[in-house]
C-alpha cells in the first residue's frame, strides 16, 4: 500500500496534479453536465422537490447514471432521507429489510404488513420535518415484475395532504420493456431520460473538465489523442476514464508530459475491455445529426403513458422528407422486379410460341419442315434454363418484397399508433402548460406577497432606525447630564473647601469667643454695666451656635448630595446595562426608553434641588458675610475702666455712655473689640 501511494504521489507530481483525474468511481466532485445530463439533472431535482412519483434514467453501463444520482443526493444534503439499493435482485422481504436498513429505520421485519405500518410512521415523521423520502434503485433491469409491482405499492404510502415518497430507477434499456408491461407503473412515471454516449466535442470537454478539477488546465492530451480516445471508447465516460488513466500511467513510465495518439493505442494493451468493438458506434455517434442525438424523449414516449411528463421531442417522426427517403428505395425495387418479371415471362412465351408455330406454317405451306440444328437447340435450351433461373430469382425477390411489404404495413400500424401517442402526449403537454400557467400565477402572487413583506420589513427597519436615533439622543442627553453632574461635583468640592475655610474661621471665632468671655469676666468685675454686654455676647454666642448648626446642616446636606451622586452613578450604571439590552426587541427598547426618561427626570429634579441648595448656601454665606461686615462697621467704643481697677493693658474698653446705660451692646462691636485686643 505504501509503495502504491508513493507511485500515485509521483504520478501526480509528474503531471502537476492534486487529485487522480480519471478514477472510475462516481465522485460528485468531478461531475460534468453536458447537454445530455443537464436536463436529467434538472428534472431529478424538480421531481424530488415536488414529489412527482417515479423517475427513470436509462443508459448503458458507464454512461454516468450513478454519478448523476450521487450528485443529486449531495445537492440536497440532509433535506432528504436518501436510500440507494445497488443490487435489487432480492426477494420481497429481503428487499424491504434492505430498504429499511438504508433508511436507518433500526428494525428487521418478518412480514410485509409490519414493514408497511412502520414505513407509514417513518414517512409521517419525515413529512412533519419537511423532509423527502427518496428510494433509488440502481441496476433496475435486474428487478422482477413482481418486485416492481411491490415497489409501486411501496410508493403509495403517503401523508395527509402531501406526497413524500419518490422512486428513482436507473438501469439499462431492458428496463423500458418492463415498464411497458406494467401499465399502472408506466402511468406513475413523471419523467424518463435516456443518456447517450458523448460526442467527439463533448469527450474533449469531459477530459478537460476532469483535468481542471484535478488541478491543471494544461492540455496534457493532444487533439489526436482525444480523437483516438473517442474512437476507442465510443463516448462512454467509464471507458474514457480507463483509457486516459492507463495513458497517464504509461506517460509517467515513459517520462512524457504530453499524451499522443500512439500512447493511447499502446495503453489499450493493458486493458481487457474489447475497445475495438466501439469503433463503429463511435463513428456513427460522430456523424449523427444533433437533433437525432436528443431522441431520449421519443423513446420515452414509447415507454410512458397517462399523465406522465414528456419533454417535447426535437425531431418529428412525421417529417415528409424522411418518409420519402424511406419509401423511395422500396418502390424502386418493386417496380424493377415487376418489370423484370413481365419481361422474362413475355420472352419465354414468345420463344415457345415461335417453336410451336414454325412446323404448322411449314405444313400449311406444303413444304416439309427442316430439322433445327443441334447447336441451335442446345442454345435455346440454355436460354430456357437461364430464363427459368431468372424467373425463380424474380419469384424469390417478389416473395421477399411481399414479406417486406407486410413488415411495412406493421410499421405503418405502429406509425399510426405512434401518432396517436404523440397526440396524447401533445394533449398532456398542453395540460402541463396550463398547470405551468397556474403555477406562474401562483408564483406572481407569491412575489407580490414577498414584495409586501419586504415593504413591511423596510418600514420596520425605518421604525427601528428611528428608535435607534432616539436612543442615541437619550445617550447624548445622559452624557450631557453626566457632564453637568461632573461640573456640579466640582462646584460641590469648591463649596466643601469654602465650608472648611468657614469652619476654620468658626474655630478661630470660638477661640476669640473664649478670650472675649474671659475679658468680659474681667470687664464684669470692673464694670457692672457690662452685664448687658455679656447678655449680648451670650446672644452672639447663640448666634454663633446657630451658625455652627447651619454649617452642620450644610454638612448633612453635602453628605446627602454625595449619596445622591452615588445613587446617580449607580443609576447611570444601570442605564448603561439597560442600554446594552435595548437591541433585544422593539418593545423592550421602548420600555427602556421610558425608564431612562423617568430616571432623567429624577436626575433633573435632583440637579435642580442641588442647584437650589447651592444657591441657598451661597445666599446664606453672603448673608453671613454681610452680617460680619455690619458687625465690623457698627462696633461701639467701650467705656474706660475705673482708675483703681485699671488692668495692665495698653488700652481699655470704651466707657458706656450715659444715654445707653442699661441697653445691650452691639455684639459685632464686641467681637471686633475682642479681635483687636487679641491682635495687640
């Protein structure tokens, strides 16, 4: 095996190929559809898709039937349940079990009824899955008439409302006689096709195609080599493969890159097939008229009856020229034979009459009859024998002509029957044309419905586009809201710094307040009139406490603002997650849009509230600043203390005027006084 693989590898490298181009097995990769195969391939696909019943493919061994069937099966893939029986020469139950195994039914049956029940369930399941059940029988000419009838019964298994089972027969021409004998089966045949051998040009295209699939477009075979291949193979694809493969091997052994006609002839010594017997069919096929080569439908017309689909024939059996060419030689032969017959009979009678009347005339004339010479008598006897022989030959020819006339009468009867069949086929074609017209109308309706579906789809796409634009707009708004929140956060940080500064000022004020309280204690000892000032200082302390409470309240509000910002960030995260889920369905997008709108309104309200609080804080700070300025502006001069109780300081608080005795001093003035003393 290793040695053979090495040889094959060297064989491919020699011709720069990737695959073996002329393998005998039916490989779908090398499928070549000529004019003789395209029609069969198209009708096979149509018959399988529409479940048209029976399809018959006829051809001699090696013409490409199995390759065509394998390509059809590969084209449908898993959409069909495909079972192929390559040797149908089986009895009834063996055939049924073989088909069940090919369909992978997973059971062995003991009787026909059990198989048909299980088959009905199998076909029902296939119809529920929109799959077709195809039974392919190769070498169909090996079927018995009884088995052919069982297959017809087998194909009657159907599902309600649709036909799922189809049968494809592939065989040789003997199978057509079997179909003729089974009228019920012939009426079920939807299409039949006879695959003829390839012509010279098709043989060239076939070889070039296989070489191209194998990996090269170089003309390895010369034109004379292809002509020799066609002459020896007769256009049979299998024989073409054998000859070309042997020629390539011989070329590799002789280290030749080009294959010529002599190498083709030499390579035939390595095969046991009688290729020389193909010489006459090859020449006949080469000289055959193109219209005559496509006679598959004429032969089909003799094998199919009833509602079977028949492709219109490309030649007319009623052509006057062909009738004249057929009858002229026969008529000429008959006329010549009759003329020879009457001529010979007349000459014989004249000779015999002359010999009988001469003696009578001699007697009537009174003269004695002279005896004829012996040589003359011998000559006359020889002429008589020759005339008798010619007469016998003429009678033999007449009998042959009568026999031929009887055959011609039979041909005329068959011709009339063929004309009747042609008329039936023409009516069937007309009915099929009507069906095609109805199908065209249905197709137009389907195209119209498809156009409507496309328009509705376009409208839906436009709606989705508008929704996407709205989502993009909301995303922009969210981004702007996020930027606004960032700016607000910056302002909040600024306000935090301002509050920190105010807190520092409050701490300093508290410290100054302690120093002022101590000084007010000394002033109280020195001047009892400062009691009112003390009360005012207490009230100022209460005011400071209120300010501290306001600051703490602002701190709480700032904490709340931070919490709200955290909630807003969480909301933004949720909104981003919701945005990722917007593409699922249009309804979910609308719900997400509504949710985003609500959240946007909440963010706006929170933003407005935050802006309001900031404005209030700013106004409160401004008011505090104004109050501080008023305190600074309205500070009074404190009265000097009595001389005995003068404190060792550089200055004393101003004396209290007599007109303000008993009145409370201005707290702002007191605070400024305390700050001034502390600076001294």
